[in-house]
């Protein structure tokens, strides 16, 4: 090979690399800021919403544990039929929480930093690292398609026997995700997700868990807001926002997963961080910021979020170039709702 030919190849390679990097940078920055006004969410009957900051929010610590042992090991239970692309999307979100996850700013990991500000009575913070330690697929609906708060523990018990999952008292939590054809007690009417802890009589031991359902076929206007709006708004008023990954049910579900993981980590046995005097109906760090996704939220506005060149809305970035729309959580330092995309 002659030297001129070699020089040409080197030049061509450098030019291609430069264009590739420019395209990658462009893909990360091609978005505009927007603060759309939407019809208020079809608010759950038991939820409480506090917009902005307030000295009147009496969020207190009740001396119980937080999930301070690192890493937090999530044992996933997929209940019902789940397409692989939906599983991958949800797992990409979960794996974006840890600081080791490479992601553009503002990131999911930055969002979790607010959750990690909460401590237990020893001063130990909620862990920054979250891993998926095991998975179990219950695609045969072992406990039917209509679940209750009690039977979801039977689902966990079946998974523990079938997987089998280890007894991980120090680091483990269960995350039960039900497909869009599974109903749950109080779903859509009072809850989009919930967390509690297992009973030894049902599972064999006590461990925190959270349940979240896919609302796509049941109540997306409630549990996938703002990617769906109430039916009475069709044809009049603001339209629903376009989800960042093109899946109304799962994109909406991811924000509920985030909400429940944040509350489970700061109040795993329902005796740590919450407002109110009733531990059976606590107002937790996600409840305080329900419906807020950016600066300037409130009064029908969701807050300043980003819109890409295809019209998809998001407010934070995750691993593998993923984008997500996740509600803010209450900061114990700012005494206000906080998120990584804040403009102030």
C-alpha cells in the first residue's frame, strides 16, 4: 500500500468518526423545553397532592429502617404475559438508577440522588445502587387474572418456590409487575401501585415488596397520565402527551414504579419516613409530588419537560440512550419537590 493511499484512508476514517460523534451529540441535544397545560389527572380518591414547596408538610421520621444496605437487590416477578420489549424497557429504567449507569444529564441516577438523602436513625442513607438480582415469569397466571392485596403475596410465595429466590433479608425487595389483562383490588379507583411487606404465613418470611400494574387496557387516563387524558376531553382541550418510548401503558407504569421504589426505600416497613399520623394510610415522598415533572408545575401544568424532534416528551435520561418521564419526589433538604431537570 502506498503512503498517499494510507493517508487518504486515515483521513476518511477520522472524518467518519467526527460525523458519527456529531450525530450522537446532536441526538442527545435535539429537544425543546415545554410546560404543557393539561386537564388535571383523574385523581385517585386517596391520593394527596402538594405542589411546590411548603413548610406545612409535616414529613417526619418514625425511627424505622430505610433500605441502606448496598446494593438494593430487586427480585422481579413478571405476572401474566409480557412481551420482551416491554420487559427490557422496564429493566433499563431500573438499571438506570445506579450511579454507574452511563446516561446523559438530567439522568435517572440524579433523580434517585434525592431519594438517597433519606437516612435511618444511625445516619445511614438509602443506597444509591439498585440491581436486578433475580427474575421469575408467571405467564400462566398461577393465581388468576383478578388479584387482591392478599393474593399478591401468594404470587410472591409461588415465585419464591419456583425461582427459587434466596432469603435476602438485608438487601432484598420484591417487585411484582402485572400485565395489562390483570385486575387488582382498588386498581384505578384508589391505587396505581402500592408497597408493603410480606407475611411469614404467606411467603415464609418478611420482606418489603411493591406491586404495579400496566394500565393500558384499564385506566390509562388515571395511571398513565399525562400520556392519556380522560375520555370526556377527547376532541376538546389539550391532547395527551406523546410517551418517550411509544408505549402509553409501560411509559406511564415506569413513573409509578419509580414512585413506589422511592417510597419503599424510604419507608419499607411503614414505620420510617411519612407524613400524617396513620401508618396504614401514610403520605409518602412520592405522594407529596404527584403529577409534578418539572419546574413550574402546578395549577394544571406538569412542569417544564423536554420534547424531542418526534414530539415525544421526557424529563430524564437513562442507560442505552433511553428517555423516561418520571414524577418528582419530596426532598428532605429543600422541603420541596425536586427532580434532576429543575431549572432553578
